[in-house]
């Protein structure tokens, strides 16, 4: 496996996994991001966090054991990441967020697209 693929896979796994875990734990940062910025209810924040954590696990396990977690699972995980980041960007645009606030979801979306083409 090329180091480029490994680096992007680890970055996506860490980034999305931390986002999911903090959303499920309802940390202060997650409450600010999901609750105040994206205006999600606590229940929706938990569901969103669980989904993010599962997608991160699929990408991570595909790096470790590709025979068990196949490219099909990774494709669906990347679609989930893409949909979540596009909806985040849409909600930020609707809410008038700054360009700096939109940089994170945009970069994660680009990483997911790159990973789609190099891994699946």
C-alpha cells in the first residue's frame, strides 16, 4: 500500500472518528459545532456522531484488514462522509458562517474524494 494512501486513510479515520466520538460524548466543542453552528438537537447530534464513528471505523479497518472490510464498505463510508460534509457546508452557508469555518468540512470532503479514487 502506498504511503500516500495510508496517510490519507489515517487522516480521514482520525478526523472523522474524533468528530464522531466527541459528538456522542457531547463535549463542549461538539456542542458548539453541532448544536450552535449546525443547529442540531442533542438526539440528532448523537445519531450523527454514531454514523461518523462507524464510517471512520470502516475506513480504518479497511486499512488494517482489507480482506474483511472490502472496498464496497469503504465506498459507502465515503459516500456517508461526503453527504455529511456537504450538508454541513450547506448549513454553514445558510447560517452565514465564515470562510474559515467552512475550511474544515471542505478539506475533509476533498480528502474523501481523493481517497475514493486511490482506494476503491
